């Protein structure tokens, strides 16, 4: 069974920052999920994650309609999950002057699919930064994550923070702003997603976790983009950080059961 996936309009969240947006799972249930990546067009252009392989041709077409492959200088890998690195090796072939920016643990974990040439790697750990021409880019671990290699990316020039899997939320349909959604629906979807990607939240010390949230707030980001949710802006960022402060008190997320899968298959059969 093919997974329904389609691109929606690329979102320009800053003059030099573009989010490539895909929606996965439409028609398979009441909600769908974004699968995003980004392009920063500065003096030294940056690809932020490389999308899933299943939509490779269109992903490459959309990314390279924004920046020419020969101009790409950096490929930032937030973590090694397949929906974030699915096109990494084709991109390396197409962008001969690009350097992969990630962690050594991420390189090691990706080695099952192929070894990234180490002479094309720059290691940047949490709190470290590098200069991409006209801007300093800082690796900042997001508030929640499902991979130990995860590092977000803060662009000091645009004020945009790429939060990787954090700040995600399932949506009933594509939106450009969370105000297009019912507030109660969005709140529950947002919290359920944070719980699902960070099952360790139930063992957090609230004070220590609160200090980490304060660190994210202190970035003063103008916009927060992510791999799996709508862009957040202004007071929306503070509000969602406040929501996440309640994660230590939340019960573990419940995943689908076999019964739920059978119901889904039955509904799809009827629709066909």
C-alpha cells in the first residue's frame, strides 16, 4: 500500500528561509502529518535535512528550484531518521561543494545505508556554531526528540529556529498558521505529538526540564519551524513552550492497537 503523500506550497518564513512542506497520511485517518525540510539562501546556502526517499524526485526538484546544487555549501542533518536523511546521498552527489554538518553519532548511525565521506563532514555538537558566510548557525537541542542524535538549528541572521521533530502537531488539513485550527484540537494534537516522540517525558525532573525550556525561550526566535508541524511565530512560541512545561506530568502516549489498525484497513477498503 502506497502512503499518501503530497507537497503543499513551499513556505517562505523569512526572506532567506524556505520550508519545503509535504503532507503524509491524508485519507488514512482523521489527521495527517507534515514532513518538512528547509533551505536557507544566504551567502553560503544551507539545506536543512533532506526529506524522505519516497518523494525524492519532487523533493530534489523543489529544493533545487530555490538554490542551484552547485551553490549549496552546507547540508545540516538534524538527526538520522529516514524522513530527514532519505535523500542525503543523492544530494551529496549533486552538490560537490557541500559539507555535511551533524554529529559523529549521527554519522555512525547512518553508516548502515552508506558512509558519509569524512572529509565532507563538519561536526557541530549542542551549543556549538559555525559561520555559513553571512550568518552564524547554532546547534541547539530541542525540547523533545526521538533520536539521541537530534540537534535543532538556530539562524542568528533570520531568527528562525529549526526544531527538528519538536513543536510538531498532526493536522486535519494543511495550514499556514495554527490560528486556522480549533485551539482545543491543536493543543491536544500538539501535546500528544510531544509525548509520542519523547516517551521519556514521564521521568523528567520538572525543574531541570524547565531550565532547558528557558534556554530555548532565550533564543528569542522570531519563528520556529519543524519537521512535522506548522510554523510558529511570536507569542505562539511562548504559548507552546508553556504547554511543554507540563510534559513531566503527562501520562505516556498511547499508540494504535491492532483493533485500530483493523478498523483503519476496513475503512480504506470501503473507500476504495
